[in-house]
């Protein structure tokens, strides 16, 4: 398990990736709401959860935190 040292506090790398995914999902959600894409979404909360999971997966794969 990869850990990050933040001023003497060890944090699991997945926690940092989850925070990054949350920020990316928030920005994507704002962009989609501005573009009016939520008119075509049946269940916005479920769509937002799926968007967050996709961002978390993408960041995990891009950083190589967990080998395939």
C-alpha cells in the first residue's frame, strides 16, 4: 500500500485520490449542469455517483497506485 507523508501524518494514497476524484467530479457536474445535460439524465444522484466512481478509477489507473 502506498502512503503519502503530509507533515508527519501518513495518509493512504487512495484517500488522496478520492479527494482528487471528488474535485474532478464536482467540476464535471458543474460543467454538465451548465450545458443542460441533466435534462437527459433519469436519476441525477445515481449519475453523479457513477461519475465519481469513473473519476476515481481513472485517477487510480493514471497514477499507477494499484497494479493491474
